[in-house]
C-alpha cells in the first residue's frame, strides 16, 4: 500500500484552504493540522504521486 505524499483540505464551501507536503512537515504538525481541519468539518484528500499541485484560496463560509 502506498503512503500519501500529501494532503489537501477542502472547506465546506468547496474552497481548498490548506495543503500538507508530508516530506516537509513533521509528523506532529501533520497530525495537528489534520485534526484541526477535520474538527472544522473539512474534507481531507490524500495525494499519492510525487507531482501534484493545488491553488489555496480563502474560505467563503459565513462564520461568526
């Protein structure tokens, strides 16, 4: 089974709000970021190839 090379966080408003490059992020920080995104209701998608890119945008949710 392949291990992810990164993760992409998509907010409930369908905006990509964050990414993790596993090679450049400590396991502790990776766990913390993933937990934070999941607790905010974000969808997390793993990436498995060595070449992927995304554009990060601002959340459009109406939060108080």
